[in-house]
C-alpha cells in the first residue's frame, strides 16, 4: 500500500472513494451481510484513464446478519 503524507487530494477523488465504499457496504447490507474489517487495505482503487473506481474487497471477513 502506498502511503501519502502531506498530500492534498482533489475533493472529487475523495468523493469517488467514499461513494464507492458506501455503495459496496450498501450492497452487503442489502444481502444481510456485514463486512467486519473496513480499512484502507480492503479498498481497491482502480485508476484507468479517464475514470477512477473504488471497490470493497476482502469479503472473507464478512458475516451474515439476521435470520
């Protein structure tokens, strides 16, 4: 994982990363699962010009909730 210190991000990138993370979590909750280990290492950021996408990975730690 690359760590960036003292780097400012364009707000659009922050929005894309947050939106992708929330979309993945919303899907998991819709199918009655909880990820259980959300952290930067479990987010995959795909950067192919001209777009960027963020997806939640490492679903092995997810747990079923409810009946």
